[in-house]
């Protein structure tokens, strides 16, 4: 079968879990000998082929590329977003590729940067369309919904949502990794006539040999943060909470990059309880899970189904996370981790101190981690995904 995937970013451009999911889906489809076409952003229009994978990189005209959006000021982004929604150049490029390739199925993920006219092109050309939602970017231009800031900030937010609802209309099938995100769009009138399914994100199962307790430096409890270094991800909340811990038997490794990197480095200073690892390629993260006892996901934004949680659980590392968005569908208290009140520093300190004082509880939780995600293999994901076809 010839299957076309469309997503804004693909290696070497990574920004979050969506790119990891798309990469895993492509690898899984290739292993099943499907012919895979990928349409994604690039610095110029280009086409490259790797066996049964063909990558089309497109560069729709706008005042700047989505690849550079994090480097642009907010006022300039306000101009960029409406031009992106109605990006006729992106529409033209995608239409040309689809007409040439004639895929049996089109699977779209994030389309920001390529343009929201794409779903209508797919429908007009008569291709079967599965759209996978990963965040609230069809409701909020930033793709972020912050705790205690759930109401639209401006009238333009409501207008943006209305336009996106009209443009996307009803793809044949809507897939969401969490029930929470599916419900979020449902109550806003999105995808009313589409077939809908919840499919947890695909996992690549790789054996992770944990370090023996005796090998750990001073038998510290190794905490791990993996994600963007942005306020919405709660990294500053986590550091502040750690600095208030009364116990000293811990060390936090921070993996990721972002606008707060320099500021965090300054606030941490020479404190040996913290290590800033910077950006680490996804395939090299196993080494960090191998040394971790607990992964902390302190998000202040409504998360869909974070890949970091899947990867931590498959490595038998329990997760402490904000109880926000779809996180509660993955992290179960006293089973494979523990949740805390979003944005509540005191509650986070209490949870961390509880496990630092009782490290034997971590070993009990770790026994359930892999069990809780063992059915989420990439092979199972693709099998269920293709079975949804109407």
C-alpha cells in the first residue's frame, strides 16, 4: 500500500513528541513493506528517496519559515499565523505531490507551517484521510492551553478556532492518543461527522538495563526531566521545588533546550544537585533512563499524551507528573507513578519528599511500569490504525 504522511517537522528538525511519533510510524510502515511518502517542511523544495521512503520537503512562502518560529518576536508571529492558516503556496505544493503520487491513504499530523488548506485538498482529490491530533493547535494558535488560563485570551482566538473548524471540516477518521484531547475538540464542535478513535502513541521497545543500586553515586535518587526548557513545561517550577527539598539524597538531570536554558543555568549555579545535559537526540535518551529512578513531568500546559511518559514507563522508570490533560490516562497513582496538582509547588515538594524518604516505593512502582504500556508497540499501533480505514 502507498501511504502518505504529512507533518510539519521531521529529522533533523525536532521540537517535541510529535516528531518522534511520526518517525516511529514511518519506520513501522517501512518494516511492513508499505511504500511511504512523507511531506514535511524544509529550507527549499526538495525530494529525496531512501528505499521505500520518499521525502518531499516543501517551503511554502510566508514572512518566515515555521522552522524559525521560536526565534521570532510575538508581534511578527501574529502576522505569520493568519498567513499560515490560508497558505495557498503550501496548498499548491501538497496538491501537486498528491496528484503525482496518488497514495491509497493520507495520514496528517501537525500541519502548522504547511497550512490548514491541506485537509480540503485531500478531500477534493478523493483520498482517504486520517488526521491525528496531538495538541490544541486548532483551538489556540500557540498550541498551548495553560493551567488557570483556559479561557480564550482574545476575540481573535475564538475567530481562529472557528476558521480551523471550518477548514478541517470532517476528515474520514480522527485519531487521538488520549480521550481527553478527543473530548476537548468534540465539545468545541470539531470533527462532528468523522469516525473517531483513541490510539495511545506507539512505542519502540528496547531493553533498558538498569544500573545496579551499588553502582549509583552515594545511592542518590536520580530524578530526570526530559522536555523543552520553557515555562509552560514547568521546568522552573520543578527546580524551585527541588531547591526546597529537606532531604539531600537526590540529583536532577535536565535534558532539553529552549528559551529558558541560560536563565536556568544561572539559577542553578554550582549546585551539584543539578545537571544540565542540553538537547539529546531521541535515540540517545536510553542512557539517561538507564540511570534514572524517577522521571518528572511538571507541565503547566494541558498535555495530550507525552512521549516522555511512554519512554520512561517502557524503561521501568516511574513517573511523577502534573495531573493535567491526558496525563492521568497514563500515570496511575501508586501503580506506575504519582500525580500532583498542576502548578502547585508545595504539592510537588510533598510528593518528591515522600519518595525520597521511602525509596523502596520506587522499586514497587517500577514493577508495573512496563506492564502499563506493553500493548502500545508500534506494530500494534499501525495494525489498529490501518484497521480504522473505512
